């Protein structure tokens, strides 16, 4: 099958109003180059009428004959043939290639694409959740943070104005030890909060600054 021709989906169903099996509908969705096309073929068992639609527009009308039917459709410079098989079902032929295993929907590459996109969406959701949790935790501690040095080992300055994002500030604070944070909080002369507030901040700190 040519590289510029790809099968997207195929389906067949009985669509008779009163007797379901009296009319049958075949739908092929194909991609030729960068364009997707839909081919529909209606067959009436009683009247023998057969109609082919290309992109929801009537393309041809025919009646059943004693011979197996063949109905060509042209899409730009490409010729597609709807042909009747010996079991009186219908299939497509593109150049010298026949459609086989059309019940496999979607294509393996389409399934891989969907799986990849689903994985990316999941990762993005997890990253967004982590980011929001980090921002929330930083905002809880932000009243206790000033421009003084809180980490003697790395000589880091923790203040939200020194970072582009809250996440960068939280990453910088993660290098600090719990004991040093508590010592800095208790020895800060500007620390004028109640004991319950400090306990709440300390519990938040133990959640963020985990060794």
C-alpha cells in the first residue's frame, strides 16, 4: 500500500428502518497525503439500489446486476475502487492493494499516539499538582521568611523577591535543615506570632523540608 495512503477506521452496520438487515451501510475513513476522506456505501437488499457518498456528498448511484459490482471513485488523482466480494460484502481497493483486517480500529500508530498523549497529560497533571502544592506550602511559610541567611552550609538567601517563581524559592529552602529553620524562627526578633501559629508553621515545614 502506498505510503501516502492510510486507513483510519472502518465499520459496517445494518440500517434498515423496519427490517434491519434489508439495508447495509459501509463506512471507510482514509487519509491520502494530509487530507482525510470519508467514503459511505449504502446497499439495499430488496431494491438492489446502491449509492456511494464521498465526504457526505452523493458520488454515484447504481443498481445490482448479475455480476459482482465494481464502483470506482476518484479522489484528486487517486482512484479507489469499491468492489463486491463473492460473499456479497463490499471492500475497497487502492491501486493493487486490498483492505484487510479493517476491523482493527484504530491503527497501531494511532493507538500509540493516543497512549503517548494520555501519558503526557497524566504527567502534566501530576506536575501541576506538585507545583500547586509547593506554592501553597511556600505561601504558608512566607510570613516567616526574610532576607537573612537561613542555611549556613550553602549560604543561600531565602526571600521570594530573589526568585522568579515560588517553586525556585521552595527548592532553595529544601536545602535547609529542619533544626536550623526552627532555630532561625525562634531567634528572630521580629517573630511575634502565637505558639499555635508557630506549631502550624513547623508542621508545614516538616512536610516540605524532608531530608
